[in-house]
C-alpha cells in the first residue's frame, strides 16, 4: 500500500490506497457465452412444448445475460486509473452496476409473475418430459457459472450480484423441473404457472438485500460490514485526541471504502509514523483502505466538538 503525506500548516492528510479489485473477466465471458447459448435453446423448446415456465425462464436468462454484460463492464471500469476529470477513477461504476442488476432482476421476476397469472386463465397443454430435460440442463449451466463468481461474492457487491443472478436462474430451472415432473404425474397444466409464481417469490426475497445494499452505497451510506461507531471510538481513543468531527465513511466502489475526518490534538501534530499507524489499522481492522485525516490543534475546538458530530 502506498502512503502519501502532505503537510499544510497544522493540517495533515494521510491517504492509503488498496490494490485493484480482482479481475473476473474470464468468469464473465464464460457465463455470458454459456447463458446466451442456453437462452436460444430454451426459448425454442419452450415454444415447442407450450411451457410458459420454460419461456419465462429463457426471458429471465436473457435479462441476466444483459445484466452480466453490465457487471462485466463495471468490473473493467473500476480498474481504470484516475484522471483529472475523474479523480477517483471510475470505481463507483461497480455500485451502479449492482443497483442495475438488482432492479433488472426484480423487473424480470415481475414479468414472470404476470405471465404466470395470465396462464392460469389461459391454460395450455405442456410437454412435461421436454420441460424436465431442458430445465435440468439449465440447472447445470447456471450452477456452474455461479461457481465462477463464488470466491468474490463476499467482498464485491457487483460480483455478488452476478453470483445471485446465476443462483436465481438455477432456482428457477429447478422449479421448472419440479413443475415438469408434477405435470407428467398428474396431467394438471396449472402446475406450470403455479411453480413459476412460487419461484418468483423466492427470487424477490433473495434480491431484496442486494437492492438495499446497492441503494445504500449509491447514496454514499456507510458500507455493509463497516461499524461507524466502532471506527469513531477507535479514532477518539488515539493518543492525544480530545475530539473529532466531520467523520465521513462512504464506498468508493463495491470493494473499496473511503474515510475522511478531523482529529483535534491540542498537543500538536503526532507525526507521520503515528498517522501511518492509524491508517494501517483503519485498513486492517475496519477494511477502510483510503483514509484522509486532518489534524487540528485549537483547544477551543475540543470544547466545541467535545460531543463529536
């Protein structure tokens, strides 16, 4: 991690920078290629077998292919170097991609639900065995592509969105397989839309947390996993600090967090080594790799900011 120190009178800024996020380019390329090929096959067999569940699943997969494309683009953009116009680079594009994926997934799921309700009133004979075979292939493809993103889902909200898309698709395909077996066993065609509605509810429940977290990040809320009060207590407990103010913690991307604050130290500047210790601990203990700390020495500020804001 590079460290840069700038002194301006009694002000001090210390910055820590993390490494670029992992490159999932290969995973995105494989996922898009496999799913696009399967969409074409599944849609064709859906029309042939008169299965709304297969057609809806194909449409859902197509939406996910588009979503994966957006996520892949964001994964590349976050690695772009900062410029005079974009001084943080394009890191926040990964947050926008995560939000887009969450919204798109909910819209696609809503479309499935609407189609399922309509099919209740306009039932059609469904070729159950064809549905089972095609949907089973979908389970294998979606689960395999989800595994490509498994290692990055805990650290990167954008990758987590891609992972959830693939797992959601596998769940949809599993529901379609179950519907196929039930139709073959009973001959009841209403099972096809009923299972589609059930799977839609499961997807919405699983997508809600992604939507909530990406919305919070878009609005520069404290990222999930960062305890603002714990960070505040840590900074207040640093040697010589009598108070702090203007503490701000926000996501620069789905993998990087930034912090700025003012520390009031009446005894004077604590030295570069102490500030490096503080920012190293912020990085290692709180996963905040980019910190800017300004030092103030006016004792009157201690009284003014004794109850930190």
